[in-house]
C-alpha cells in the first residue's frame, strides 16, 4: 500500500462523505469512475496545482483515491474495490445520484 | 413548505454529502431514520444547544431535514420523500453504510 492512504478498515463513512461533499471533488469522482486512472495534471484541467493539492489530500486521506507517483507525474485512481468492500452499494448509489444533480 | 428549506429540485448532492460528512450529523440521520420525528432537545442529548444550532442549519439548508416549530419546541424529521425523489436509492445506501462504520 502507498503511504498516507488509510487501510480499508480505516475508511470512515463520514470522511468519504465529507470528501465528496464538494462539487469539484464530486466531479473528480465521476471522471475517475468513467475513465479510470489519470494523471493529476489531466484531471485538474485549468485549476491551479496548489488548489488541487488540498483536494487530492482530502480525497486520499478519506480513502476515496489512490495517488501514486510514476516518473514526474502523480497518477490518481478510484479505490473502488476498497470502497465496495467497506460499504457495499454506496459508491454505485453515489455515482447514480451524481448523474442526477 | 417551511421557510429556509430548499425545495426538492434545489437539493444538491454535494450539500447533502457535506451535511452528512460529520459523525454527529450522521448519527442524527440514523436516529431520525429509526425513530422518526423528534424534538431538537431530545436529539441533542448532552450537546450544547448553541453547538447544535449550527448542525441544524447545515442539515436543514442541505435539504436533509425538516425543522418545524411546535409551541416552544422545534421538531426535526428526515426529508425522506424529497431525498428519495431527488436521488433514488441514495438514502438507503447511506443508512446501510452508516450501520457498517
């Protein structure tokens, strides 16, 4: 496991909901679910790198994403297996709801 | 409809998730789902009234609860119908996940 990522049993519902209780982080969740692993730079688009550092930390610390360094890039992916194991059905319900907002 | 409560179509997923991304507010959700409408005083238990004013506002503004005055009390209930209509299946998935934390 990468450093600074909670283990599956350490993932807390309130932290996951807090992490996704933000329009930008919710959009990142949708992008990761639809397109799989992507680089930080690809995901952030026009948003400043320094702004995103905070968002990556919230998503990573809550257990929503993996963040792994590859060369000079950081790659981001959804921890779907961990989330599905910890809270069965929740991620799908959230993704369905996100399409309805 | 009571004042200061969003209409169903105004309920935003990110606001609902933010509202529930807190252990105390998540516990209130569970209590309302299990026991139905309750007074603010019954729900807050030992927690200071002033602390709870903030939490009621977050839950109300996000569309998670109804708050209605009856005599000198405020009664709180879950906006289950509105949430189910806006985001079908989400509330049940959240309540199931909440029992697993």
